[in-house]
């Protein structure tokens, strides 16, 4: 009788294991599902774990994100160390300047990558952004400081909107940007080399002639209007289709007193966020969403209210960011 009970128990256990999907099987099932639309993304569910210390963990709500869409972060999300813990809950990277070593350490401790701004090394700054005479010496110093963080550097960015900001001729700037890309590639071959183009640059008939080679991640920004700039992104993708590049999207995520950008409601900003996510979801060459901007900007001139001060917009981006960073 005892051996019969043992066999029955083993059969029950075996049949139970067969009926219970393994982690691999669950992953396969999830991968076969259609990607979740922005409108149907579910926020993560908080679960309290009680013990000697009560902690919170988040349960995957079942969102499905396409495999190509792997990065999410905000412009100005790495301005101070205090922000890192907050944004790490729903982003994969923060943006930093090349010399912000303490912020890079904080990013690493929270499991984040970094998007590194290099402009002060290679350009003399506002209003000319011309080539520095000592850029090679500056790069050697910066490179040594950055090498310990090579494992978390997602991308290097030489200069935001370079053909709009720099007073160098287009051809001179193109060649200089290519030299910068080569320097970066030699020392940090795994990092992306990214450029954000101004919308006016992409619209130019001669844009294809000034596109710097050796870069592999492009975007275009345009913050005017109620909707996400899908047509402009498509124009960029068409004009650079001969290159081996991927793309990132920069939806507007701010309100401002600057009339040049036009007024916009939080509902419209939420709509832009969803449009950007759905466009990225359907385009395999788009690997990241990089909204502008996280931290609000106040000064003597116009103010810019970022996602840190726009609760409804932040709630939407928390859903999107958590889906991209966690739903894998």
C-alpha cells in the first residue's frame, strides 16, 4: 500500500508540474502576444511585503513591449543626485555631463545607464560653439574619468542640435563630428553615438550631404503643435535610410510661458506621449523614447514646467517607462 501511495504522489506532482507553465514558457507566451498599445498599458501593481521591515515590490501587470524598444529616460533627469532614486523606478537611463562622476555613481547604484553629454570637451560654448583648440587634451582627461563607467554608458552625445547651434560651416562641422565619433568609438566601442537634429536641419534639401558618418543613433526634435512630430521623424528616417542607424523619439513633455512653443494642455501632452509610444512600438528601428523634459526650469526669463511638476503627465510616463524598463 505504501508504495502505491508513493507512486500516486509522484504522478500527482509530475502532472502538476506539467500543468504549471514554467518561466520560459510564460516568457514565450508573452513574446507571442501583440505589443500592448499605449492606451491599454496598465500601471505596475504595488505589493506590500511584511516582515521585520515592510517593503514594496511591483507586480508585472502583463504589458507586452516589443523587443526593439529597450530604453526610456528624460532629458534633465540626471541634473542632481536627488532625482536618481525617483526616476530609477521607471527609466533605464539618465542624462549627465561627462564630468558628473558622482551622479554616474548614483545612477549605477540604482541600476541605471547614462547618456553622456560631451559638448564642453569639444566646443567652446554659447553663442558660437566652435571647435576647441585643446579638444584632444580635454578628451584624454575625460576619457580616463569615464572609463570606470564604460559598462553603464548607453550613449555619447557630442552637441545638441549641432547644425543649429554651431557657427562652424556645415562641412567643417560634419568632419569635426565624424572625428569626435571616431574618438568615442575607439575608446568606448559598445556605447551608442547619438545626435539630435533640429527640425529645420532635417527639412533642408541638402541635409543628406551633411549627415555625419560613424553615428548610429539619431533623433529630431520639434515642440510646436498639439501632436507628436511623426511626419518629421519619418522624414528623418527616410533621409537616413542608407545608413546603419537606429532612432530615438523626443516627445514634448513640458508647459512653458514661452509663446514661441505655443500653449498646450496636460491632456495634449499625454496624447503626445501615447502617440510617440505607439509610433515606436510599430517601428523596429526605434529603440528609445527620450521625452523633454523631466526637471522644471525657472529663471529670470520664461519658465518650463517639466514632468516633475505635471502630475497627470508623469502618471502616463510612469506607465510607459515602467513597461519599457520592466515588461520584458
